């Protein structure tokens, strides 16, 4: 019976994990909400509206180095039937785009760097935006590092002007969630499926935890009568990216969620893939969240992109309104959806996950306001 239970639970977890990743590999939303948004895009007379109104329609524009127009915006050039007019943004329009936002929120993986390599032209582009008085904010769904850890990475890549206050990781978001909900006062613990980044952030807010990397080598012995004990004082399970994910962690998290009354299920994100190296994409936290979701039969609360929690925190911290912010990212289903749902201007860069073919596909229902090959293009021929 124990052997049969193990096989059934493993199959359920594996199936849920595969389904979560497979569905997330399609970086498109098929909800009526986003279908209606794109229907509006297709109907919008983009050639006849101002910069501000064009942005509000969510029409897809492309930043490109082409001959400048003599005045205002150039006539849009149709590239695909995904929208009534998919436009390139002229060099002379880049200044207006930059001026339209007081703050820029950047995803990191695929926008600022890939793996441990900075994307060419990024340092100069960030310096240009700072020189124009723009607030820069960096967000990442990767929870393996704390803000302190990410600050070191920025500095190691030569981005020494970046401060800890400007960095928001999903590990920080998880700790902020517990702090804002006064979890510490419950006297409960958090079981961590994830790496040191989550633990360091929990330490900073005084929330006790167990699990994490130290459970990476633990194994389940499936012998007759084997019973895995778990801590009944665990009041939340948080699941972040974990390179040492194993069956012990699946079972322990499942027991906490199913047997501890009121135990919360928190996910740092549900990304299908991540950029661990610059050589290829790797399975992301969505696979781990999907596995525990399948075995616990519970839905997680997501604190990273595209959920609203991180954006609300950033706006409150810096006193920003949605109409003052532009979101720049490389993924339609997290970064651009995060911006669109939050009422932000959005720009997709093709230096990470999403390709131009996917963006312009008939099946895509998430339309950024603009798109470009790389964030660095924003720095070319910008009018002072």
C-alpha cells in the first residue's frame, strides 16, 4: 500500500507539474479580458491619435533606427494582422516615449542580463535614463537571491549606481507579504521550498522558518510502516525556485498544507522557464508550484509577477501612480501582463523569452504598447 501510494502521489505531482509548465510555455492569455483588449487594439485608428492615446489603446509599436519624420509621429507601417497597424516608432519618437513616464520598472533576466552576462548597451541606457531624472526600479521573479544578493550581482556586472532600494525580488515580495499580514504574530513557522534568498529575506522581517536548502539531501524511505512526521506549527508553505527540489520536500509541503489548519500556500511566481545561464532556458518555478498544487489540491497566492502585490508595494513605497510608470520586460505572460493589469505603459524587449513571431502571432492576446529588440535601442539617437 505504501508503495502504491508513493506511485500515485508521484504521478499526480508529475502530471500537475508538466501541465503547469506546458501551459505556461504558451506566453499568451486566452481570457475574454485580454481578447477584448486586443479587439480594441485592432479597431484603434493608430495613425490619427497622439502618443498618449496610442499608448492607451495598447497598440503594438516597434522601436527601430529608421529615418526620422519631419514632425510628430510618422505614419504607422503595418507589419502583421495581429493589430490594425503594428507600428515602428521612429527615432524622433523615442524622446516622447521616455518623457511619458516618471519611472521605469525593468525585469532583470532577459532585459538587463542573461544568466551572468549583461546585455550590451544596458549600462549606457540606464545612465541616460537617470540623467533625465527617471526613477529606475528593477524587479525579478527569481527568488534564489535576496535584495542583498541581487545588489552584489548588479555591482559585479558593472551597474554600480543601482541601490538595494531599487531592487524588488520575489523573495523580498514573499517576506513583505508575511510582514504586511502580521504573520509573525501568529507564532507559526514557514516551511520553505526554495533557496537562500527567501531565508535571508524572512530573517530580515523576523519570521521563523524551516526547510530550504538543508532539506535538499533528505530522502523518503518507502518501507512498510514508514510515516513522515511534519511540524504542526507550520502556518505557511512558500515555494520559490529550488535547484534541489525533491520528493521529500513535496511530501513535507503537502502534509503541512493538507493537515495543518489554515496553512497558507504562497508562490513567489509561476514562471514556466528561467534564465539560469545564457546558453538556454531552464524549467522555472511553475514546475515546482504545479507539483505541490497537484498533490495538495490547493491554489497558491502568488506574490511575484504578474500578480498585483509587488506593483502595489512599489507604488506605495515611491508614491507613484500607475500612469507615471512604464513596465519593460521580455515576457508577455508575466511582465507585460503585470503592466497591463496594473494600468502601466508597457514595452516588450526581444532580448529574452518572447520572439517577434510569438508577439505577432494570431494567437497572442497580450499586446504591449511598444516593442523593441533590446532596451539598449532606447538610447540610440534620443533627442535631448
